[in-house]
C-alpha cells in the first residue's frame, strides 16, 4: 500500500462563494471616489479614540491580550452598543451559548436579539455569514478556527493563516467589518504567523499590570488612524468602564513629597498623560550592582547613569538603582530621560523635589537636554491638573506664557540639576 496526497485546491477557490472574477479591470486612481470612509462609533470613547474614530466598514481588526484580561467582555459591550444600528453576528469557538448568555446577564447588557454562532469550521462560518449578511462579525478566537482544506490541527501556523485569509477576503468583498480575537504567547506577542498582523487593517493589544484593575488598549497598527493611541479602562463588576482622565487616576496615590519621585508628561498618540516616576538608590553589597526597571527600558537606564557620571559628576557605580512607573504603565518615548535622572538623584541625595513640578526632556550622550514633540500640549495638560512649575528643554519653551505656571528651560543636564535642587 502506498500513501499519496491529493493536490490542494487553489487558495482563491477554497472559500465557497467568494472566488475572484476573471474579468478584473485596472482602474485609474483619479476615477476612485474620494469620499471619506464611513465610520461607526461604537459608543465607547476610549475604544473609538484608539480606532481613529470608530469601526470602518470592511475593515479587519485584530485584538490580542492575556487570558482573562477582558477581550470577550469588551467585544460583548461593543456589540451591545452597535447592534441597533447594524446586523451583528458573534461567532465563538471557545465558549458555549450558555456561557455567553451568562456573561451578558452578569454585565446587564441588552443583547437579547444578538445573533450568535458556536462554530470552528471557517467554511461553515462563511456560509452562514453569506446568508445573514452582517455588518459586523466578531470571531472569538482566530486560533480555534480550522479549514477542511488544510491538513493540520487548529491553531497551527497554516490553519491560522488560511482562516484569516478567508475572513479578510470575505470582509473586503462584502464590506463587513470583522473583529478577530487573538491569543498571545508567554512573551506577550500575538500567537501564530506574523503574516496575520500584515493581513489585518488594525492590531490592538489589550494590556494590564498584574493585580491592577486598570486595562490599557493600544493600537500598534492602524490603516485608518494614528498608531500608539491609548485607551484606558477600569474593570468593574459590570464590565469595563472608561477612564476619561487617566492622568488623575495615575497620580491619585501621590500624597506628600517623597524623595525619588518625579512627575512627567508623556505622549500617547494624540493624548498627553501625566505619570509618576519613582526611583530608589541604595548601597549595593554585590560585586555587580543591580539595575532594575519596571515600565522603562533597562538598557537606557544604564546609558543614562553613565551620562550622569560623565556630565553630572555623580557616580552610582556602588549603588543599586531601581526605577518604576507608577500605575503599571509603560513608557517607550525618550521624554522620560530627564525626569528619571532627577528622580534617581533625588533618591540618592534623599531630597524631595517640588510636588507641583513636572519634568520632561531627552538627554543626549553629550549631556545636552534635547526637545520632545508636542511640548506645549504637555505643559497645558499639566497646568490643567494644577501643576505650578516645569523643567523642560530650551527648544520646547512656549512663545506665550502659560497661566499659573513657572517654566524653567534648560540646555544641559548640569543646568537641570542645579535648577531642580
């Protein structure tokens, strides 16, 4: 007996009813309608901001996050907000209809008429969708789907790629918006092939600090809006609630002046946000002193300590240095360089800085303080929350004075240290 495999059918003809036409024609770009794409606001302002104003018809959105972080809860709330405007279908490959109904009742959502389907065969899902003709379809999750045309288990690289390709093709041909839920690996990256992120129109990550009730959703790719936008939610007994002023939330635990604490203004997409940086410097009893960061770049901390030694005249070679961003947030921009160094120096000297002072600025290897983008918007956000003093780069000094705020513009790290202390 000899084993043989039949030749696979062409990818374009695998999904029933969605084959391409043989009479395709080339269109000049000037003939394409220049009308703006229609967006559907989901009614959750934080999510609408991350998406760029709402869900675009025919777009494919991929949402990833740790297990239990609230992906299914958020999407059920989204469906509850738009199902009176669109025909919606919720496809679950992980939960039964009873579990979905229990969650909806626990969240007290009016989704009695929501059309649900528990299916993992992508061909069957597309066949049902061709009959229902939904305007929005949620797939929970893409790793549970499989195609009968692929000889591998659900969740494998080939199956995920084939299932996603069929759903993307369906979305583009029928103008139906599709939201895919994706699993993540232990490192926090989306599971499956990287081509999955290339195929979709938007990639959102749902993140949370362990033990925190706050959830952050970020856009790492968005063909219809800005990337690195940030939406902040709080998990409650009735689902996810929006946090409209996250700066006040992340600074709410700040009570009295303490050494090693500095407030900075970071920029997340189009929103300036105030965060508290904390540093602890302590004498080390190890041959190699520790450098520990939470929410900051570890290698950048080592570089900044070298700059502090060379251009600030302060050596911390025999000290353990710990740095933390309060609230479980993560800062990726370089505007946190100057406040981090001032927080480290504040802890080392055991001298508290002004509690109503904000600091931002990038520190170069030659000790200069370099400007960051959107400096005026950052200062206005800080002034609106009651801060009276600011230390900023010279190039970010605003042309007009900001009411009730004293601004100190500096050119070098040494000058910033002298002004701060």
